[in-house]
């Protein structure tokens, strides 16, 4: 249940069915507000002094306009409902990143705690207005960089809701020790979390205060575990400063986990655990909606404390980190004694850490520099000690930042020493937990070079298993690189990846969970310094079957071109580059085995084309390995690669994971009746890309299957390549833990439900509007579903009324999610039959799949498909489908809206089409890395998609 949990009571926000569950426990309870929607219906209309969302935005803008020398605004994005996510920076020379201590205040992460945003916007105005008049404020603005992020959750503020518009508690969505609380589907899963994270990640806040209400208390790290954090002494002392300088009669403070209640995924734990900031949640009032007459009371309580915190943020340790040869600033890890590390600024080079008076040692770790330590640094009370570092260049590269992590259900038996992953291996390690994972930022891209590219170090003498994933972004998409056992080296070439920056380590699930050192013991990750020389990387390969059915795959009976891209990732020019292919199968005839790539300059890419023919007797789904041998510079350099393909494609997989197998066989029969080709499996196949659509049957309690994190990621990866998924399960939407694939359905599971499915009605305006079924299948704890726009409800139970099936067209993929079993539908009269429902599902999934031949597919709409690969380095293929012949135009635009390239401006026939882009503009010039949009204009529609170019 959602709510606030204290030591001896809880405040819960429940829907009627959840209230029934509370009543069934026999616990004593009191209903404080019978109907929250009615209670808050006219709140903003009746305000005396509260600011609305728009008034806060307007006031922020007015401060920027009135005080341009000291106030600027940065917009980090928009909320789910399109509202601004922004922060003010207040400092002299506000447009310059100066070597000054940075301090942060944010509010409104819980939208219904409306005093938090009031506290922030009123303080911002006070600082700006008093600059030049109040000596203390003037000095602080001249010597600090003050950031104020007024509304973390503006949708929640407008809607008087704790949650964002997706129903997620944003203070359970953060990445450090995330564990799926508050309906969060993944670390930093929400756009509001990502926006605030960007602000946090790009700065080095000494103190980060996040305002809440519901009690009066300063809640300090940790909230996820009862142990004191390493910085506990000076965090608690500074919390005492906030308390003693405030206007509260007796403002209490302490550790969040024990002083309030334990939670995972809080912003305070991430601000401290990821960036090393002193971070706390400041609860400003017992009421979440104090009377308007008390707004200034609570603001005045907090204003002197906010000023004190800005002042104290400049005390302790500070200095700059620069290159000893050039004097340029260096972004580095700052380790003080055994405290959590903080960071120096990449632009100004400055670092700041608040500590108590005493004697300290500082160690500075920086990628591509030698480590430096200075001991016996004395800090006096109410002052700062400046210690500068000049680092000597080096070639080493290790983990730079601990981005996110999960240990399922926590493991307090282990010390949770996450900073152990930094620097070179030293037998000090972080145990990532049984079935746990960690995402690490390597700071700079790791490029594929000759041989292995990085090494993961096990921290003790007992090798343990794990999976290694890589990505350019901390949010993925993640590419599986390989399995590790103990200390293991990894090669990016194994996944045909040019560059990555983030590494994810997933424990293999062996061993006990609640013991010390549970899970893989991660000591360090080191980038391997590849020696100088020639290195040609197989950066990409695609199928060109324009003479066949145009689906960019090898199908039985087709003659296709294999277009291969080679990247020169070495430091020598590659000349006279040739490639020769071979196969070890009789299914394939090689028509042209040799390609000349010419001369490839350092960092450049060249393409070559080979031609093969697949025999028409090849079974669909057959694996094909093509060997590629490359030579250059007169044979002084040679390399070999294996290109993997699948011949043909089985249109549909029925993946029946239900212990009762109630639906799987019925679905397959309905597919056969619709003349659709399918395959039936009861466990995950090795490769989902063999299929175009997957029907997943999870079953109903108590024979249901619960998707694992790994299974959910496999299905999410399938959708991200343009697949379609139908997934049914009685508990998977509201009761079970959510995985990566769940959020892609845009389904809000609002209630665990009962055994009350009866008559199921189609929804007007959807493809089920004229259908209704009686339901006689398994009928226990059927989840109640709500669509998250643009998904739409397609079936609802008649009585009691609730949603039970939802369709989602995400442009790049399509899904249908159901809480009832397809096999439990009773046929009535046409169109209310399972066969007709299946036909309509297949039509929604872009055609009735009766085989691989183009003329057996019914195209319902013009559709701009995904480009592949994406991200890409030099060549990508864009797919589109036309439901009727017409003149069309396909253009590439950059982020500024400038047209870069016209790919198609011609008449095209009905059916599937594709076109390749070589990352060049209309004048033949290579375009820079970045995000680009491609727009398809037909006679009946305009469609846009995004792609990423990364050399």
C-alpha cells in the first residue's frame, strides 16, 4: 500500500478495494479524508496565498528578467503532462561556472506536499531582492552558487497527488539502492527523476536539501539501511545547525531509516551515495496543506536555516585540481579519509567538502592521471582549508561514478561499501548482492580496440558468476557483452559495439542473500590500454534484399547483398583493404565472395558488398554464420570476424509460461484459424529476434509465472527492435514486481483484484467496440488496469466495472496487455469469437502474418518503422510501409530543425520499403555525432522518429 510509514502508525492513501484489505486485517484505523478528490477539488481556486504551478514558473521567469546579473534558469525537460522541469541558479557572474561551493534546495517531489515548493520560490525571491542590500546575502551570492529547483513533480502539484502522472512515487524512483518501491519500474524510470538527476549529476553540491511535509524532522542518510553512513558525524552536526538556526521550537533530526521509516530509492540516498553531497529531506510541517495563513510562518522558520546552510557549505575542505603541465581543470574523485567521495568540477576544477574541525587526508583519483595524496590537512572551526592538487598525466582509466544499483530486498548483513569500486584493484570490494546489479560510469567512452577492452576484477579468491552489459547511457539500452566468472576481460567487438561509457554488472543469483559479501564481489573495472597499431573493427553489417521482399532479412530463395562496414580504430592508415567471406553450410551459395574497401584513414569507415543466395529449402529460423577474413597493407595486417544471421523469420511465437497452459494452445489454434504461422514454446528461446510477434501467457494465481528481471529485459529488448507483444497475466500488472517490459505497455495496475470476472465488454472507438465475451477461465486476483496515455482500454469487466485489457501503439512497437486469459473467453456469435479477436490483434500488430511473402500481408496504415542499427556509426537503414501508392518524402533533420538530407522524394508503391543513410548531408559531407530526426510525409500522414549517430 502507498503511504508514509512511521514506527507505530502509518498514513495510507488507498482506493476502496485497498480499504477493504485494511479492514480485513483487524488493525485499528481512522479515515481522515473520505474522498481525496472531493476534498481537494477546489483547492487552487480557494487559495489565499499559495502559488499555482504557472505562478511559480512566471515568478521564476520574472526573477531572471529582473535580476539577470545574478539569476538564471535552466530547463531540464518537461513532465509527463508537459509541465516545465527547471531550476534557478543564483550567484554573481551567474553565467560562469566559478570555483565556488555549490548548494541545492529542491521541493515538491511529492506533489501534494505543497509547502515545499512555496519554501523554494519564496527563498529565491528573497535572495534576489536582498542582494546588494543585505550584507550577508550579498556575500553569500558573491561566494557561492545557489541552485533552487522549485517543483520536482509539477504534475503532482497541479493534481494534488503525491505521485507523478504515471502513479509513481518519485522519492522511490532514484537509482542508489533502488528496489522497485512506490510503483517505480526501474532506477530513474520517470522523466522527472531523470531531469533532477541531470541537475545533480552536472554539479557538485556540497549540501542538497529536499523539502517535504507530513511531519517536522530532518531525515538524513541512510534511509535504505539502519547503519550510520560514513559521513554521519558531520551530517548530523550540520543538521543540528539547521535545527538550531531555524524558528522551530524543537526541530528533531536524525537518520531517516530509524528516525522515520526505511525506504529504498530516495533522492537523498542517491544525492549522497552517488555524488557525495550532504543530503537530507527536510519535513517542514505536520500538515501537507497548511492553511494559507501559515505559509509565511513555515517559510520564516526555514529561511535563517537556509542561509546558514549556504554559509556552512563553504566551510571544511576546498581547493582545485588541475593538470600539472597545462593548468587545465581536471574532473576527479575526491576521497577524504574514509568518507564517501565527492567530485571536482570539470570546468572550474574546484572541489568542496564540509567536514568538522580536525586533521584529514585527501586522495585525488582522476582518469588519465596519477593518484595524489596529501596528508595532515588541518581544518579549523567555521573556516575552510585550501589544498590544491596538480596531477601528472597517466593512461589509466577506472570507474568514475557509481550511477545506480539494486540488491533485492536489501542486505544489511553486508556493509554496502560502494566506493570500493573506484581506482585500481586493491582487494577491497563491494558485494553487489544475490541477483543484484550495479551501473557504473567510466567517465569517458571506451572504444573497441585490438584485443580485449576492459577487465572486471573479482575482489577475493572465490570466483563468482555475473553477466556484463554495456551502454552509452546510464539508462541503456543495454547490450549483453558476455558472462564473467571472477576476474574477466571483455571485448566490445563480441557485441559489435564501437563505444560505450556505462557498464552494468548483474549477479548470477548463486548463494545466500542475507549474508556478508553476498553476490559478486566487485573490486574494480579497468580499461585496457591497447597498444599502438593497426586495428580494423567490424562496425556494422546489414542485409540488402531490395530484389526480394524488402524486409532486410535473408529469406529462403532470396539473393541478397551483405553490406559490411569496417572502422579503422587503430592509429595507422589502412591501405588496400580487402575482405573475403566463406560459409560452412550447404544452405547458402556465395555469388560474390570478395569486396574491396580501399584505403581507410584513422577513425574513418568504409563499406564493402558481398552477395549470397539462400536456397528455398532452408527452414525458417535457421542460423547462419558467415566468416569474414580481412587483410590490408599488403597482408601485414589480417583479422577475421563472424557475422551471424537468421534465415527467414517465424512470424509468431506463443510463449506459454503458465503452469496450467490454459491459454497457449488456444492461442495457437486461433492463430491457425487465422492462417498465421506460429511456434509454441514453454520456455524462453535463445533468440527472440527470430520472431515478429510474441504472445506471452503468464497465467493466473496460483499457477502463474512471475517474470524475472532478466526475462523482462529480453522482452523489452524485443520491443525496442520493433517487435509486438501480447502479454496476459492475472497478477503481472498490479501484484508482481514490475520489469523493464511492463512500463513499455503503458499500463497502470491499480488493484490486485478478486475473482469477479464475468462479462467482458469491448470499448467504443477501439477495434473491440462490437465484441463482448462471457469469461469462464481461471478467475482469481484478476488485476484491475488503467491505460496510461496514449495507450487505450480495449476491454472492461461489466460488473464490477474495471479495465482488463489495454492496447498501446508506441510507434516503434505495439503491445496488448491483458489480465484475463485468452483461453477463458467463451465464443458467442460473430464478431465475438476468439478467432475474430485474434484476427484483430494481428491487424493491430500491422498485418495478418501468413508467411514471409509480401502479398500475403494486409497493410492497414502508412507506418514509419525504426531505423537499424540505432545508435549507428556510419550507415543505418530506415524502414517504412505504405498502405497505398503515393508520392512521399523522407527527410533527415538535426536538433535545430535544419534539414540535413532528403533521402526520398518520389512516387512509391504500396508495401514495405527501406532506404539507407550514410550519415552525410545533401552535399556529401559527414555530419557530426548527435541526435537526428527523420520525417516521412505521405499523402495521408506525417510521422517522425529519432535516431542517434555515434562514431
